[in-house]
C-alpha cells in the first residue's frame, strides 16, 4: 500500500479585528492536534491568516496592503511561525494566503511546504477569481471583490510529487501504480520546475483554491498529470443572494444548505471522475458578526465517497488515511484517459 495520512485544518470565525498573533496561535493549535493524530500532510484554508477581506470595498491602499503577505511567506515574520512549527512537527502543510508578489502584482495563493527539507515545494495562484471588480450598489449586499484585488494566477495547474511521505515498507519505487502514467510537471524540491523524467512512486499532489473546485477543467488538467490527492482551501458564503444570483428573500437556512451541498458535490464528483482523493478545508463561521461562511471541510476518495467530514463550524481537524493505490481502478478502467477520451470533440472547451 502507498498510504498518506492527510488532514483538513478547518478554521472557524476570523474577524477583521482579530490580531495576527491570535490567528497564528489557533493555527499552531490545529497543527498540534494534527501531530497527535500522526498526520503527514495538513491543509489550511484559503486566505488563512486574515478574515476574507474581498467581501469589503477597500479604497485605502495602506489598509488593503495590510491584508497581504509580503516577501517569502515561509520566512516572513507574520507567517513563519506556522511553517517553523510544521517543520518541527514533521508535517507538510498547504496554506492559503493573499500574496503581494515582488513585482507588485497581487494573487490569491497557496504553497505546499515540505517539512523534511524545510522548503516550499510548490506554489499555486488562484486562477478562477469569482465575483466582481465593482461592489453591488445595494449597501446590504455581500460583495466578493476578488477580481478587483487579485490578478488571475499565472502558474497553471501543475501537479507535483512529494518525497519523504511514504513510510518504510511502502511501495515508493514500484512501477505500475496509478501515478506512473503522468506527472511531468514539477520536480520534487523545485517549485514549478520540470520533472526531468524522474518517475518514482512518490505521491502526486495538486492544488486549487476555492472557486476553482466548481470548474471541471482544473480537475481534468490535474487528472491528466496523474494527480492522487487534490488540496483545496476555501471561503464560501452561506447566505449571499447577490453573489449567487438568488432572490433577496431566499431562506437563509436553505441557502446555506444548498451552498454546502454544492461544495461537496464538486469535491465528490470531480474527485471521482479524475480518480483522485481530495481534501478541502473551510474558513467558516460567522465573520465580523455578520457574514456566514459554510463549513463542510471533507476528504473524499477516488470513488467519490466522503471518508472524513467536519462536524462543527469552528476550528477542527479531520483526518483520513489515503491509500493511493485506490486511484488505480478508476485510472485503469472507467477513467483511463488514454483509452476513452475523445479529444477530437473537446475543442470548444479551449476556445474563447
Ligand atoms: N473564495 C471563493 O472563491 N468563494 C466562492 C464564492 C462564490 S462567489 C459567487 C466559491 O466559489 O465558493
């Protein structure tokens, strides 16, 4: 078996007035709980270090800049505690953050940090940015101004192999497992570099962020690279009728249920049709005393089943063992892409 123990580290309410040390303390506690469960890879949510600020129309540049992480996120003073603790505990982490890139662009990003080497192994910048550039005229509307604050990601959907995860006795180098057919993107230890034909049995990961999970394309692009575990942090409004194109009179409870249902539907269905595990971690709860964000962090298997799921709307760790050999039946039968896809009919997908 090639088994990896993964966790979603769900984070509850994070208010706009919360101080960073408080948020870091919560993140360290989640890591500690994960360590007690012998977790090897843990996923934090999208924009984990602050409240979900794109709901606000912010015109003051200094105020906006304060929501972004500047410099190397793994070593910057405001964020490094999480990475240092992950390294000390021997847990790989994927963390979402608002990135102020050195050249001045801003992205909604996440990194995969490899504890054994103390290095960022891969970075992803969110590609599908939901919402609007301008706020709704209705002062009661919940906004989602990601198109205003972020540039669309420029790093693609690149799968990457992660060394040092498979335990003694695990089949790390055997030929013929599900991942061998692909993953020609990132080399272990080289963010966004090429794999140089170095195919081993190390697990293949992919990352996406929140809204990306609703689109089949990122999943298939990762699936074509033999992805075995997809990581996806999110911030999803429960009741936000303007955002969802619903009536203002919609029942908030029902809206919340539907939002949760659609989240899980995406993780289960897209995970299944690409024969991959998925891990999703929510930033949830009632933010700023006003904005309700869904929970529903879950881990799904390659058959589309939920194998772990959060029970609360607060900080919570959910854990599952992912036997990566479970990706093989889907890859070699129903979703054997090489045998069954009919790409001659898919052209419209990549036309403007
Ligand atoms: N953060 C994020 O991408 N949230 C969106 C909300 C929907 S906006 C219409 C999501 O897809 O969950």
